[in-house]
C-alpha cells in the first residue's frame, strides 16, 4: 500500500502533556471516524486505519455518537426488494 505523510503543527508546550504517539493515534482515529461517517471508506477500512479491530472501532464510534451502520431506509428497502423480487412501497 502506498502511503503519504502529512505534518501537523502541535502547539508549543502540548508535547509535555501528551505523548507524540498518543497524538498520532488519536488523529488517525478521528480521520478514520470522519471518513467513515462521510461514507468515503468502509467500517472495515476505517477500523484498520485506526489500528483497531471492528468491534473496538464500533465502540469508538459509539463513544462519539457516530452510528455503526450508515444504511438508510431506502438502502434497506432496495436490498429487501432484491431479495424478495417484489416491489416494496415507498416510505
């Protein structure tokens, strides 16, 4: 996998209170959560990027009130229609 590196400026004095590794870990988790919430990546991809298994990532999402499933009503109904082969009335 190709990787790109980004640099983030940390305010002076913060490094004495928060370890660089902790900052990096939290930034990666927040990025993963944001991209997942915006439907840019799957939950599995987000969990992997965040350095967590799927269960841990779902717990992380719940902590920040981000739903684990981003399916919408129409998505579910379309899937049901495909499975049943019958039209389901619109909501």
